[in-house]
C-alpha cells in the first residue's frame, strides 16, 4: 500500500510540476521590445478585447481581419504600432492612445 501511495504522489507531483511555472499563460508581465521594459499582458488583452477582437478574433486567430497568433514573427512592435495608428489594407486607423497602442504593439510583437 505504501509503494502504491508513494507512486501516486510522485506521479501527481510530476504532472503538476510539468503544468506550472512556464510563464506562457499570457497574463504575466514579460519583457517587451520597448527597450527592455515590461509588457502588461492583462492591460494589453483588455485593449485588444475592446478594440481588436471583433475583427481579429478573441483568440487572435482571425475573423474578418487576419490571424495575429504569430504576428511578431513578421512585424516588430514599431511596425505593429504604426499599423494600429495608420491602418493597413482594409483595416482603418484605430482610435487608441499612443500608450495603449504601444502596450498592444509590444504584446503582439511577442506572438511568434
């Protein structure tokens, strides 16, 4: 009985250890491309939900607008910020503050 219990506890610890601590959940602050500063992922997600999710999908997979799940592999934060302010193709310029555009651009630039 003790061996079985120890095996189960070890297995549970192994599974739980593999699930946590990676920081890939998107809700934590992480290093951005804004000179080594931090990106507030929660703030960026709120900005995205309010201004972008209707066209780009709540999960960034695209809807009317293109898929943004790997936008950072093609565009820098500066490129993304410029697109937010000036628009591109069928996307019109977005009416967001410069600070919100930077937060969103830094967060999206990490998507690769």
